[in-house]
C-alpha cells in the first residue's frame, strides 16, 4: 500500500512535466472558435505570426514560458468551445496530445552505437510516447512525389543523418521531422547532437565506420551560437576559418573538444578521442560561410531550412553524409566503401587484431612512381627526375578550320552531345594498382597490368579530322612519352605493335572503384528518375524530358548536380596539388598523407574515358561519315542538318540505336543534348581559336570572351 508521501511525490513529478498540447489541427480549431486571428494571438504571446502558423501546422512547438501560457489559453478555449460530441474537452485535450505518434528521441548511445560490425536489423516501434525534444506531427509542405523504396531506419539513428538548425532552435531533419534543439553554444550543440538528437548514419561497409552526424547552421543559428554571420578578409574560400583566439574556438578547447587541422571553417569537425568503439564526432556546416558551393549545390543556400535538409538528406541517403565539398565527399565515399582495415584473427594468440582489408588501398600513404607524380612532389625533387610525366588528361581539341568541308559549312546547325558522368562510366570494372610500383626496363606490354609505360606512339597514323587518342590536345605525339595502360592498350587495339622502353608497374591489382561506381550510378539514375527522366523513355521522349527536368523539382535538380560534382571532384582529389603561397617545391603537403592520394588511379580513369571517347568518334565515322568539330572532356560537337541529335545519330532500320557510337539515354556513358548553335556561330568561334564545345550551351554571349 503506497503511503500518502509517495503518492504526493508522484503527483508532484507529473506536475513538473511539460504540459501536453492538443494536436495542431485542434489548436487551430480552438483559436478559430474563439474568433481570434493568428496575428492577434502572436501579439498576445509576444511572438511572430509565422511561429503561430508553425504551431498550428505541426512544423514547430512553443517553448516555456510561451508553452505554459499557450497551454493555459487552449485549456480555457477548450472549456468554452468543446469539440462536437466531447463530454470533457479539458480531459480529452491532454489525452489527444499524448496519443500523437512521435518518433523516439532516445540518445544513440542507448542503442549500442558502434557495437557491431554489421548494421543491426531495423526495429521500428509502432508509436512512442511524446518527448520534449521532438516536435510532433511534422510534415513537409511539398506534395508527395513518386518515391523509390526507402531504406530501413537504423534504430540507432532514428532521426536520419543530419539536421539544419535555424535561429529559433528548430533542427529540421529528413522526412519532415523537426527537433527542438535547446543549445545556445557550440559546445552545447555538439553534446546535444551526440546524446539526444538521434542523428547519424550506419556504415556503408561492414568493416567501415558509421557516418558522424551533420548539423548545418543557417546564418541566424550561427549568430545565436556566437559565430560571425560571415567570415571576411580572405581571398580564397578554402582559407576561411576562425582565428585561434576567437571565443568559440576557446570555448571548444575549454570543454576538452578538439578541432581538426583545418580549424573552425565552413566545414568544422569537432571531436574527442573515441571511447572504445564509440565515436564522438560532429560535423558542422555553415551555410552563410559558403559551405555549399553554388557550382555543386545550385540554389540550395537560398532554400528554406526544411528544403535544405531535404536536399542534403537525399544526397546523404544515396551517396554519403557530406563531410566537406562534393570533392571531399567523393573521396570519403571511396574509403567508406573500401575500408582500409578489417578485424582478423591472430593465428598465434587467437586474438582479433586489425589487419589489411583485401581490395582496399590500405591505411598508409604510398608514394607514386616519378612519372606519375607532379613536378613539385618530393619523389621528383629529391631524385632529380627529368624523365617526363604522365599527361593523361581529358580532351581539349578543336579541328583545324582548314579541314572543314564545304558540305559541312553549309549545314545549318552544330549540335553538342554530352556524355553522362563519363569519368564514372570509365570507373566501371577498372582494374587499378593496389601496391607500390616496381620499375622495369624494356618490359613486354601486357594490357592487364596497370601502370605507366614509356613508349613511342608517334608513328601511329590518325585521320587529321579526328583527335589523336594519345594526347589531351589531340595533336600527334612527337616521340617517346609516358602513358597509362589503357592508352597503350588502345594503340595495340588499333593494330600497332608497341614496344615499351620502361615501365612502372604494380603487381597487386583490383577493381578498387567498382563499389564507388555502383553507388554513384544508382544515385544518378534514381535522381534523374525523380525528375521524370527514366530508362524506359524512347530517344525523342528522353530529349523532351531532359529539356524540362530541372524545372520539375529544383531541389532534386540540385541533388543531381551535387552527384555529378562528386564524381568529378572525387577523381580530381586523387591528385590534389599543394595549396597556399607559402608552399615550397619539394615539401610534402597534407594531401600526401592520405592513402587515397593516387595520381595513377586518376590517370587510369581519365585515360579510359578519353579512349572510350575516341572509340565512339571512330565508330561514328564508320557508321555516318561524320567527323567532330570539337571535343572538350565529355562534350563533342557535330555538324548537323537539324537542331536535334536525332538528325545525325546512327539508327538501325528497326529504329534502334546502333551500338558503338553515341547513344542517347539517362545512364552513365550514354549521351544527352548539351546545346545547339548555328554552324556559322561555330565556325566563327573556331576561327578565333576558341573551343565551341566549351560554349555551345551558352550562346552568342561568349563570342567576345576569352577561353
């Protein structure tokens, strides 16, 4: 039998709980029944009309002392204006609020974060009790579109991978959820994120690591946390960071948190040393500090916080939780899908220890061969290397104007075709070296061995109306030079004998980029499908869908742009050059400390992409007799009798596209329309020494600009 003292203690505990509000729709009904406008209610509660709207559509919840005042007002209205058929509205209001289904906000640590190699099976509760940290009943303002099947929710991260924080303490997550974030300092924000937010994402590989939660700060949120709205005084965006004596940086240090070497900049990582297998790290991104580059995330910084969360959430689900620029994310994705280490059992002791994960690049950086390095690399400077370098770059070629025929010049149009994510297509089933290079003299060429070969390809004849497949500028080589395996193999494919003079080759090989290719390809195709560009469209319908796809959903169009930037940026990061005016040739720069600083892998991707392009150009000549006017990376310009690719692309009698040439379609490696201009415009550009492939999308405005 409970004592009176125990009963009163229990009752007092209930009284201390935050009041439960009725569902959002009931709040609006009660206000309207009382004949009070949202503006008048906002004035009475000393808040904004927008806040009242948010309370009544479920986008946010009031906080004390407004919460208590609002509850008192609603209870008074409920007594005066009971709902139809209600016997005791005062009681029903509290009951209704308690019955609203809300996602649980238990801290991730309680679910055993990082305690298993494989993700735990999903366990989604039917309903959880309302908690003060979660805003119930939140739905997106955007009408629901056709969606692919969503992955199961990881119970350790019930609220998704990230949230966008506004100045009112509302943290907008994925799926329309809004969390209440009480933090008023950066330290409090970090601790709330790790202990209460339920944010994060499971590892992409069983031997990898879970993604750290990402908090994106709006300008108002940054100011509220004591950060400047913008960082000024730096010429280069990459150098933006708070000085070490800034109060927020000192505050972080006093709380025993750490910043990475790049400091507190647009992308800041705040962490403590892991305790056991549980990571303690939060990623912050400052919208007003240009964390989201407009070129990779077009228009995203202008969106409302909920829409920013939607864009980044889709990217995080399909690609990876952003950890910096799209280039950084592209590189991080490689490591996440091919972790360098795994648990192995020591045969002597039987203990589980860290060992190499087969197929990965390992956990230690590796110096390239001298011809694969950059001129300022220590391998080159310290050895005095003067034997030349790989020059495997994308095409930048324009046909000599004197080689244009009268028939071509009288055609009305020049049509530009762009290959979808050409570098991504080249990464498919690409065998690269995984071990350090070995040096060989006069090796026998083997197209299955990745590496760099010194060979003379200057004797190979190529039609001058086509670019040479062996140089980025399309000009025939003049003597021995270093080439990646795919370039030399293509010379052999053309029927020429190749006799390498020297080689830096790798014994351990593997298709390192395969999972990276597969994930990004799926992300690209799925996002295009969300924009109405699907695989089942015929070529005419495909062209029509591509013409309007950016207008279907600007947010998803931004995701598509970010995916494309991730591909190009990730490949580029494999050979990141030193930065900063203080750098001296021969010094090691930070990028060299990464196992993913692999210029030979970058060269392999670009070599294969360029060879693929030349193979299509050659096949087009065989099938149509057409020669290109210009090529720039993955864009090629052809003379055409009409303004559509359908006017010159090769089709069989059945109407199906001919294999081997350029084909239209939404998957990597297939083509889409880049732009159309008049043939007169194109020839004028060529005579000025400009590349029409660079400008065909832009029009006549570029005629007076430099290349």
